[in-house]
């Protein structure tokens, strides 16, 4: 079957659970068009761990419990393997312009470091694109098993995840949100009273 991308409301997702061609993406894109050049947000880092049997999963969980590998937020089954999801508490804004390029490099460093760290003790991990699609939880796998998810940990901040992986996160760029019209009007009134000039309030660098 060909995979078809659909814009689906979250409340409509149960309607797709009987299918085996539905996937979700851990990243967000400009105009919701999934091309690498248009990647704008990272919501989660996902590892595709192939060829997992019960004894293999027990081994991987032991390594997590021992602290030798970061604990994923959730683990899902994919049919012949599992997926480790490291979900961020706040989306990392990335891109190919200005400071966002540094965030994109940081995201790729974390993604590669996760795989390299697991490869030290298990060779069945596969590297994909940062925005690889993954099967929707609740839908059928290619083996007609139900894709399930197990909560195994909490959300990660980008700084904490980078720290446990020995990745430098000092360059992470967090743009300021734009002020509301009410905030801008209030600031202007104060500036008029104090007889001072306001900086450009549309700029995060001001």
C-alpha cells in the first residue's frame, strides 16, 4: 500500500486504528509539508530498535535501569521491533536561517549521540531522518498486531537530554514570544510618561 499523508484532527484518530498505513511524525514543518528543508520544530527524538525479542527487551530495560542509557518517555512496539520516544517538554525550534541553524545542529547531535550510545551495547538500532514517520499507536502493524505504547519516563528538556548524552547545549536559541497588542500599548504609555524611547518590540533581540 502507498502511504498517504492526511491532516487529521486528534479526535478523529480512532477512525484510523483499523488501518496499517497511518503514521505520525515527531517533527513539525513549515506549512505542514514534510521536507527536510522545511523542518521547523522537534517535538521528540525517536529511535527505531529492530529485531527485538522478549529477552532483548529485558536486556535493554536493564541497561536503562542501570543508568547506562537515558530513560525514554515511552516505548512502542512496531511489529518486529520497538521505538524509544524521548518527548520534549517544549518543542525545539529549528531551521536553516539565523540562530535556528544552531538548534538544528544540536538536534542532529542529540539524535546521532542517542544511536551511537546504544550501538555500544546493541547493534540493532537503525538511524533514520530526524523527522522519520512512525506507526500510529493503536493502529495495526504489518504483522496485524496492535501498535501499543508504554509510559516509561517523563518528558525531557532539551538541556537535560543533551547533558546526559554529553552534547553541548550552550548554543540553544530560545526566541522570545511576541508581545500582545495590550502589552505593547501599556509599554508605550509608560514610555510616554517617562519620556523614553521603546526598542523594536517585534524583535527578540531588542
